[in-house]
């Protein structure tokens, strides 16, 4: 039974024992770029979401009719959900997915992955 202490929490740790040196370098580079882009997207979405939430809050405070208040409240809830889902998806891809994949990858006595089918489609796309 594999120990949970051997679970990795980043893509670079996940690929350190995977395949040949060239494959490892390409995968590290690609996933590093993807990770950086996702964190930048999170920052942009968070900033735009905060600005829009402030705008909707002002609209909610200034609304004279109940219909306008309800509309602003619905939009505000949608913005909060959208930013939350974006944060959750980026955390899942950057942090929890490498941990999940490494938890299910079992190494044989030689230190090689017995069944690398979880990452094989990604490697075949990069060739």
C-alpha cells in the first residue's frame, strides 16, 4: 500500500522520475507555462470580478425599485460563483491533480511506473 507521504503537490515533482530526460524537460516546461498562465488568468478574473462586484453593489444600493435590486442581487451572486469556480478549477489543476495522479501511479522495483496510462495521452500529444 502506497503511503500518502509520497504524494507530490506540483507538476515538476510529478515528472521528476517520468520517462527519459528529454521527455521530462519538455513536460516540465509545458506544465510550468500552463501553470503560470492559469495563475495569471486567476488574477485577471479576480480583479475583473471584484470591480464588477463593486459596480453591482453600487447598483444594488442605488436601486429604487425592487426589480432592479433583485436583478443586481442575481448578477452579484453569479459573479461570486464564477470567481469561486475559477479559483477551484485552477487549484484543482495546479495542486490537486498532480497529487491525485501521483497517488495512483505505482512504481515497480526498478523505480519505473508500472502503468503510466494516466499521463500517456499527454506525452503522445507533445511528441
